[in-house]
C-alpha cells in the first residue's frame, strides 16, 4: 500500500507500509537497497549549497522523514506539475511519477565538446512495479526507463543549447525503479517482455505529459 502526500509545493512524498526493493540514481541513497519513503523536492533555481546532502538531510528532518529509509530527488519544477499514471497489462501493473525540468538539457554524445556549467533543470522518474522481479529483470527494466526517456526527448525535439543537437537527458536526471515483490514474478524485463514493454509505454506517455506541462509553465500559461 502506497500513501501519497503533497505537503506543499516543495515536497511530494510517497510512503510504503514496508520497505521496497529499489534501484536508483537518486541524490539521496542511490544504488540498490530497500527503502520506505520516496521524495521529490522542489528547490529554487539559485539552489547551490556547500553540502547538498547535508542540507537535504536537514530538510527531511523538518518533515520527520528518516534519511536512512528514504530515496530522494530534487527538481526546480513545482510539485503540482508532477505527472502520475498507472498502467496495466494482464497481471502486470506499474505506477509512474515524473517531473520534467529541461533548462539543463544535454546530449551525452556531445557533452565532451564543452565545459559544463551547472544549470537547474532535471527529469525525475519514479516507477513502481506491483510484482516480484529477478535482479536481471530489475536492471533490464531500468534500462527500458532510460530508453523511453531518450526516445521521448527525441520526439519532442528537446535541444542541448550548447551543441544544438537533440538532448538525451539533463545532466542531473534521476530514476528510481521500485518493486513491491508481491504478485506476479518477472524473470526478465527487457524491451520485448510484458514488463519492459509496459514500462516503455508508461514512461513515454507520462513523460510527454510532464514535458507539455513544463513547456506551458515556461511560456507562462500555467502557474
């Protein structure tokens, strides 16, 4: 059971009744492990503390969220722009949460050509799988998230402003794949499996919505 809370425009939190299996590139507690809290936090565009992890820990303490049990990301996009959708295929089900900030779009195949300058903007993706999953499938499914993200950025013609080529992401993208380890077992999670195909479909559809809302926000059409 996942409890969802939006405390304010700074904090969107998902809490599980028990720790869940996670693989992530999140700012707080990246890697593989078991975690119970999943946080997306909005910061100002001029957020550059001396020690970001220490500052984040102090922020979580304000909300009584234990850092050791938490996977946490950061964005400059207000939390009411988070996109959430659930997708199912027979016994397979996933829930996707995405915020998309694109001010820091980068083409990883061209980034060696220029000096990196920190800029706020990131794509944060959480994918929850209602099911059990092998380690092999876990990594394959994680790859499907990345592939879907790159495909959507290409279709939406998101440009790396320094190289003038299509971006593959932002320099601070974060992805978390979470499995409940209850229900259907997935031995494989690649692009032609039911799980991988559903992740590709779900991440692509939800990311398109997140990009549309971000671009409307940048044009001043949404507040």
